[in-house]
C-alpha cells in the first residue's frame, strides 16, 4: 500500500503519518525538485530493517520503518532521500566480475553490494552530519552487533565482507569506541589490513568524485580487483593500474 507520494513542486510535512520538521522538509524538497521521477513512500515492516530505495523506470519507491520516532525517523527518511540524489547525480557503482561457479558468484555479489552500499553511505552520513542530524542511534546499534560477534579465521570472501562491516562505522565513532572496536579484533587476522583500511579518510566523502576514489582505494587495500570493478560516468576501472592512471581525472 502506498501511503504518500511526491511530485516535483508538491511538498509534504507528513511522511507515512509522521510529521517532519521544517528543516527536513526543506532538504527533502531540494531532492524532490531535482528528481526525474515520482517518489512513492511505503512502510517497511521487516523487523530490524530501517529503509531502502527501490528503483524502477518511472519512479523511486522509498521504504521506511516506523520503528523509529522523532529525529531518528527524519534522519532515516533523509538517508534514503540522499540515495535518490546520488542516483540522479550519477554517483559511482561497484560492479562484480564474473567468476567460475554460482556459489562463488553469490559471495562476490554480496561483497559488491556491501562495498557499494557502505561507501555511498559515507556520503549520506557526512551530508546528514553537515546538516545537523545525528547518526548516533544507528552507529551504536551497529557497534553493539560487532562487539557481540566473534571473528574467527575465515575465507577470502568473508574476510573482505567483515573488513567492510568494521570500516563502515569506524570513522564516526568516539575515540573510546574506536579503542573498543580495535581491541575486539586485536590478535586476529583482521587487524593488519584494518589498520591500512582506516587510512582512507571517509569523513571527506561528500561528492561523487570522492566516492569513486574511495571505492578504488578500498578495493586496492582489500585486494579485490580480481572480483570488482568500478563504473563511474564514462569510466570503467578494472585494475589498480587503471585506477592510478585515471586518479587525477577523478579528482577534478
């Protein structure tokens, strides 16, 4: 069931029955105005899930959880709206390369989805923070999940998957929470690569170019060029050497 929808020039102070603030309305309006498609809103009822955007040829379907209230609901709403902005602006995507069997391909596709999602989320989080919104609620839930998990020695694919999970929240943590996270993986196979990964400055990601560079840097550190490639505007970057050749073009 569709609860709400947005067209360009048509604005709402109510999303899925939740009243939104003037500032949230203003930021959402900017994205509605530049969107080439109608935006529909649906309630997401899956427990533990907060939201996602589904793309079709003529509309964006935004699914939002009503488990959240107040500013957390508004932050989550704007999070998904920023993904529409990214789509409209042609932000980069991580694509997976073909491998030899179905089981491995599924694992490769999982890594692709995780890389794509978390790196674009850095842009979202930085935009939210710059506009005065808090992401603490979401950070703390993610940190709690990590600290309650064990990270034994694992396969090549799972190693990359876990590294991305760890890195996705690290730049936004307090110094105390950063110590907790690193202590949790100290002495494991993850710490050496993770110490290299955190040198990629995610707090600077707030443009399509910077996201493209970060995708390449992270794939470099994790050694994932054999299963990953980047598609961005007219560029297809398939190897570390191609990235280094095209890096100056991406910085522009």
